[in-house]
C-alpha cells in the first residue's frame, strides 16, 4: 500500500461493496414487507445475490493477498530472513492478514447460503470479525509515523470498528433496514477514506503535504466529517433510486395484470353475446 494505487484498490473494493450492500438490503427489505410473518424462504434471486457477495469477497481477498505477497518488492511468502535475522516486509504481511479474514467472511457467506447445516447468520459474525481484525491491525499500523500520517490512518478506525459493531448487532436485531444501511454506509465511508489517504500521502499532482503541520491535521479531521456526510447521502440516494425503480416496476406490472384481466373479461363477454345470438 506504500503508493496511491495501493490505497485506491482497497478503496474501490469497499466503495463497490458498500453500494452492492445498499442495493441488496433495499431489495431484501422490499421483499420482506411483501411476505407474511411466517417463515420466509429466500427466492433463488436472493440466493444468487448472496453467492455473488461471497464470491466477490473471496476473489478480492485472493487478489489482494497475491498482490501484497508477490509484488516486485514484496515478501514472496517469506516471513523471516534468517541470514539478516530480521522480519520480511511486515506491512505486506499485515495487509495479507487483513485480506485473509475477508476471504474467510466470503467463505462463510457461501456456506451459510448453500447449506442448512451451517449456523444461521454465521456470515454476519465472520464479516464483523473481519472488520475487527482490520481495525486491530491498523491500530498498531501507525507506530513512529509523522503526525498527519498517523492521524489520517487513525480516523479510518472509526468506520471500521463502527461497521464491525453494527454488523454484530444484526445478530440480535434481525431484519432492521436502518441498521443494515448503516453497515453499508460505513463500508462506503471506509472506501472513500482510503482514497483520501492516498491523495494526502501520495499526491498525484501539486506540492506534498506537510506531515507535521497542525493545520493539516485539523483540515483532515474536518474532511472526514464531509466524507461521512457524503456516504450518508450516497446511501440515501441509492436506496431511493432502488425503491423508486421497484415501485414503478410493481405499478407497471399491476397495470399489465389489470389490462390482461379486462381483456380476458371483454373476450368472455363477446363470446357469451355471440353464443346468445347463435341460439336465437
């Protein structure tokens, strides 16, 4: 991650994942409202969505681990150098460990969707644990760094731990759309903040940031609040668009069904009149 691209790649994943979760949760909520309160069995479409989510996590985690390990200056699966008696690229190993737990979360999602033998909502536990491990690693990731570098990374802990707690609460408060959307919002916030870290520490143009300037720390803290507001706005906008699309589709389908009924009734009436005329 010691470059802009290294922050943009996980940032893009978290942004995309957050948007996918937003769409998924709104679809699930709309379906739950239309079902009776008895036991609900997910239709095939929603199972495919869960398979896609789990597969996305596994694929992205595998790619992340491979890149961290086998990039040109990576550790290439070597943890300790016996000749120099030193650890090899521990930062890359930390990132690989973070990706590993998201891969485990994806496997849990696939298993919970495909088998009834797996405990219910084990995927929520695994995803919450993956976020906790990410935050735990980042907490000890900024030791002996310049003040701005350490501060901008420490701000990432807020959406990570908040997302972990929010997803863990889903074990006890089931099918709560607000809680689910908050979890998606924290993923979007985390993704956008990865981009912000990349722009600050590895600017693509313009002068470098003074990593010891207190004013820069104050600005970055304020900027984090703007990212939070934007994440909330994006989740709300996406939710409204999905809901609006579903509503229009349902109305149109209802109009088609009413039109088919009217046509069918009209046809039957014409047949009845024709039969009466023939009898006369």
